[in-house]
């Protein structure tokens, strides 16, 4: 995966401030990629399809997600605070990327059954409490990267 417009070079100590804010832990496979790239925009369009559920219509549908950018570590606290304080996402999710429509890709950082899993937060679908619909898309960050395909 080739990226452009990535952030400043990180070291292993760079993650502690974010982990404290999130009250959770970033998985090692995610840290490894961030140490290499620190976010950035894909040079070639990356996308994949997945099934999503619309609670208002009570139906599932196929959706395609593209990756507009992977969030830089220094930008994640702002994105997280904005989404969590607006009650759009629960606190256990860290926004790690977005698509070209402004939807978010989230990483579960709380220890437990969902730790390390990757989710899609759709800003056009809402639950009754007006939070965004969140759909699991991969069991871990490496599996998520394997889903991404170059597309036109």
C-alpha cells in the first residue's frame, strides 16, 4: 500500500498519550503500520464491499467503502473527541480512517471480545438514540488491510 501526505515520523512512545485519552490500547499490528506511515492518503483508490444493516428500513444491503485517508496519529484525538462528545460513536472506538463521503473506519481499543476489530460508522444511518450505525468489517487491522483492493 502506497500512501502520500502522511504525518510526522513516530516512535513507540508516540502512542501513550492517545491510549490514555482513549482509555484503551492500540493493537500492535496497527502500531506497526503507523510507525511505518503515520496515516496518509492512498496513491491508488482502495475499496471493498461488505454487508451493512439499516435499522430504520430493517434490511441489509451491500455497501462499498473506499479509503480516502488513514488518520495521522496527531489528528486522531480531535476526530475522537468530536465524534464521542457528539455521542455519534461509543468511547471504545478509535477513528483510524475515513471514506470519501465522510464516514469513519473505527478500531475497537477496549480489552474484551471486540478488542482490535475494525468497524464502519455510517453517518447516514442512525440508531434510535441518533448514534451512527456501526458495522463490523474485519476481525483485526491486518485482515482489514487484506480486504482492500485497488479499484478504478
